[in-house]
């Protein structure tokens, strides 16, 4: 059996891709598993990221899922475990960063680990234990108003100490800015003083590259995705184009967008302005029982042969509020997700093999509907967003006859039925304005 070097556990879905993307850029060959796999790894890779949805669930559930992921990763030979959370250290009053870290330490029989969400490429820096988002302290950055995980204190030593029985300390910038040796010495001192978890300062990629070697052999690392850039070197791996190589792209191209973030709204507008075909789907028509998915597929089928199409529920905040007031927040979200997932599977059945999905929850729904269990991570499209390749169950890949024009020849249909899908899962705020067109150009 091939043994992996790094076994990663991510507490959400698009965050898992973000981590995988950084590992690939540092030279590792990576697959992302959707949930804890039920069978051994078949691919020959250096790291696996198990994507959980454990950020805001009850701590005991997050612990149980994380330990299941740990067992599976250990069975694949993982030499080091990486627990990945958000670069804004998103946690509820109970955790789950502290409780999951503690449970993983217990299971691994280790008495020391680090914790740092620093990700300078995305403007998340930690200095003297305080987390900054851009130029603002975390608790002044807007994160104090987050609906699920409001962050009211930027001092991560205090935040983490409230979530764990272990003593929390700090590897401060004096050591991190100096050298790997200074970091290693600081870690030894903290261990001797009984510290179990140390927040680590880092304000640049150079800091993370100095930190990497100091983490060699540490059974558990906990961090955002930033620390990943300094770890592959510990396993003798250097950046290479090979790591992100994916099979050749096939089939038609489409975008399904359920994200309503400012960035995604701008991306939808840019796609329309570029003269590409785009269809808005209306949640109120879905709620009235109309088969909006079938309508969208009938619209898309004859257009696919002329280039990428977009189906979107993306809307500005006033329109969403109006829909939510009529249908309820949860109901509206679930209804739109179900419909977009049906559209994504329908598009694949029409021969789409290059698919962009915009929105974290929307991505979850589409990946689930397509029956995707594993994603091979490819080249970066935008920071935090890679192209991925997957081979869903054959039933999802069956190419159905299209009403007119949109159908490939019988031979091409057979080839498509045997080919996987290039897919990218774009979390709401990621990507530049032309993401929907630029992404496909990369596969050409
Ligand atoms: P993001 O990554 O931007 O947060 P998500 O897909 O995670 O995007 O979340 C967007 C949520 O909004 C989903 O639950 C989606 O179904 C819902 N949604 C999308 N469009 C609409 C709309 N027009 N009206 C109401 N809810 C919508």
C-alpha cells in the first residue's frame, strides 16, 4: 500500500480545497475526500484532506467525526496530522477548535501542538498572539457580527484558552521573525513550562517557511491553510508543475452559481457583459411547484456546443431578503440548493465535463447530488480555488439525448461516459471578476 505523508482534517468544505490548493502549490500530490472515506485510498498521493462539516456542530459530534477521520488517515500511513480551520479562527463559545485539538492530541498521545490561522496571502496575520484580518483586529473586521461564529476577541491565546484544559502559550514574533532554530528553542521552553498548545505569530510567507522545518516530526499541527506552504519541504518535496497535473479536459462547460456574495454577483455580471448566455432561476417559481431545473436544462442544451453557459440564483441582498421573508431563510436556501444540484447533475448528463460551482453550501449540495466521493486537486485558478478532477459514479456520467443540437455524436458520448469531470468549488468571496471565463481558459 502507498503511504501518505500528511493526513489533513478540515472543518469545512471549501476550506479543505483551500488547504489542498496550498499543499499542491508546495509540490504535494493531493486528493480531497468528501467526508471520511469508507475504503482504503487507491490513488498514489502525498497527502489527503478529509473534508468535514464540523465547524459549528456540537463539540462531541465534531470530536467523533474528527477522530474517525484520524483513524482512516492513520490507516493510510499518515506521518503527520494537520487539523485545518478557518483563517479567521471561527469558533463558537464551546469550540470546536479547542475540543477537537485536545481530542486529536489525546488520540495521538502527544502533549504539544501549535495553533495559528495566519495566512498572509489572504491578509490574515498573527502578531503577539493577536489576529488581524487585513489592517483590522479580528473583532473590528466585521467578524464580530458573523451570524454563526461571532469573534469578539482578537487575542487567540485567550480565545483558545477558553476552549481547552491544556495551557495555551505563544511562539511570538521575536522567535518567528528570527530563525527556525529560535522557533524550535522557543517551543522547547514552552513545553518545559507545561504549555500544551502554542499560538504562533506569522506575518509573511517567509515566517511560515521558517516555521515549517520547526514542525518536522510534530505528530499534530493545527492551523489555517497558510502553514501548509512550509510543510512539504520536511518530506523532501519541492514545488513542481507535476503535482497539479490533471487529465485532459473534455466535454461542455457550465457554471452553476448559488452564492450571493458581492464577489459572485460581480462575476455573474462580468459573464453576462462578456456576452455569454446566462439564465437566472427564481426561488419563488421553484416554490410554486414549477420544474425550474427542467426548464433550465432545456434552455442550456442547445447552447452548450457554443461555449460556457451560466445558470444562477445569485442575487443582490434586497432580492434575497424578499424571498426569505416569503419562504423562510432555511427553506429558501434548501430549495435553491436542491434545484441547483438537480441542474448540475442534469448538465453533466447533457455532456458537461467542465463545471464551476459557486457557493460553499451550493457546492456541498452539487457534489453530494453527483455522488462525488473524492477530488484530485489540480492547478490554482485564484488564491484558495483550484481546479479539481473527479470520477463520479457511472450513473452520473451517462450522457442523455439532448432535445436539439446539444448532443455529442454517439462516439463522443461513449467517450464522455468514461471520462471524469473537471470541477471547481468556489467559495463566495473568492476569485476575481472574470473568474467564470478565466477558469475555463486554463483548461483549454
Ligand atoms: P457563499 O459561499 O457565498 O456563502 P453558499 O452557497 O454557501 O454561498 O450560500 C448561499 C445560500 O443562499 C445557499 O443556501 C443558497 O441556496 C441560497 N440562495 C441562493 N440564491 C438565493 C436567492 N435568490 N434567494 C434566496 N436564497 C438564495
